[in-house]
C-alpha cells in the first residue's frame, strides 16, 4: 500500500507503549502523521519492555507522549485540549482472558470507563474517524467457522470479551447519535517482535530459553488464527482511511450485525488460517534449537478451542489480505527475541 503525506495531520493514539500501539505509531510517523501517544505503562507485564518501545518512538520529532490513565476523565480531557486530534486510534485496554478472572474490576475501569472517556472526548473534538481495537474474543461461544462479522457475536464467555463487545455497541450508539464515524477491528491472536510476554508464543519461548517446562492447555487440542503484527498494522492503516457509511437494509429487514443505522463498521483482521497449538510449539522448538518439556493441562475457564477469521469483508473494502505465514513470522520473532534479550 502506498502511503501519502498527511500535511501534518494530528493523530491521538492510546496504548502507545503497547505491542500493537508501538507498531502502529511507527507506521503513522513514517506516513507523515503527528502522533500524540498516551499510556499508563501499568505493570500487567514488563514495564521495561514498554519503556524500551517508548524510547524508540521518542526519537521521532513528531511524536509526543503523555503518561496517564484513560479511566481518569481529567487526564483525557487535558490531553485532548493540549492538541485537538483530527483522528483517533484507540488501542489501550486491559488485555488478557485469564487476568479477567482474577482482576475483573480492572476491565471495567479501563475497557468500559476508559473507553467511554476516549469516545466522549473524541466526539467533543469532532474527530473524523474513531478507530478502535476489538477482539476475536467477542465471538465467544460461536462455533460456526470461520468467524464472520456478518453473524451475531452475542455470547461472550469471559469478561474481557464482554467489555470488547460492549465497546462495539457503545461506539455504534455514538455513531448513530452524533454522526461520528467509528470502526471496530477484531484482532486475532497477534504475535511478532516487541510482543506481549503474557501471550503463549512469548511465554513458551521464554520457558524454552530458560530450560523450563511449558504448560499446554486442552492437551494441545487448540487452534489459533495467528496474525503477524505487520499484517495487523497494514490492515489498520488501510481501514483508517475508509469512512464507514450507514447501512441500507432491504425494506422490513433488520440491520446486519457488521453495520447499522450509523456510520459504523466492523472488520476482522486475522491470518485466515487456523494453526494447531502443537505446530506452533514445534516451530518454536525448531527456531530455538531446544526441545520443549510440556505439561499438559485441561481447558482453562473462558478459553475456546479454535479461532478462524473470515476476512472477506476486509479484503473487499481494502484489497488487503494478511500475508505472513506462521513459520515466517515466528522466525522473525525468535530472531528479535534472541537479539533483544541477548540470548
């Protein structure tokens, strides 16, 4: 995709110190945007890793950073007042399925109250497009594969998924009430360099390198639609420039699940290729040169066996389909891991 100059347009991006936020910010800066990034740099996982990402971003003259919590209304309002953005990419969230079982209030504070603060401030600022991260987790108990935005997603099976689906509904309501264009992006198992240490591929790599055993859920009978970070970033960059429109259903028909009575849209961004967990472990063994000592566990609460993204609507809208195969993406991740941690 060719990127054109933006004439210094201003983007506000939440979660700038996060995995996806870091990569998207780099792409935006390369494309000529001025970017204001915000993040609370919490301790859900390594703060050193988050600071290392920020150190790279701060080398760019068109990047400004504010540390603070999006659940703090005064902080959010002050950040918007410091420089009203033309557009917003909202990626900040309390992530993790298992953590939502132990610390549910963190999800309400950040993913609900924080989301509302960003959405309300974006409405007040008159942004031309509000793009935000949803998750494949919203599909929950759905079993009809591949998972499609054209079908309902009304049966979340963990609180994280429930907050993400709630975000989609809140954004649709604001789009309908105030005409604010909004797009939800359902990400599928994102991986790659500078990734999140709480994700399975990262945890397994750390254990392999330390000579420690790895815990494999559901006895390895799990499949994930792994999506390399560059494909996520490319998809977001393309969708960002496509303004959603109000749907026009047939007379007497309901609005489709992926659109509605508002300038609102939902897209899956996934690899469109589910991979077995055991195959992923095999690739990590190959690239690390070490054999995994596996402890088999039953299925954990709130998890599902398979994710498989239907990306037809993304391709129809943007002409893009994720390209990076798991074997290539994991090799890039392993090379980064060995370099970053001096293994």
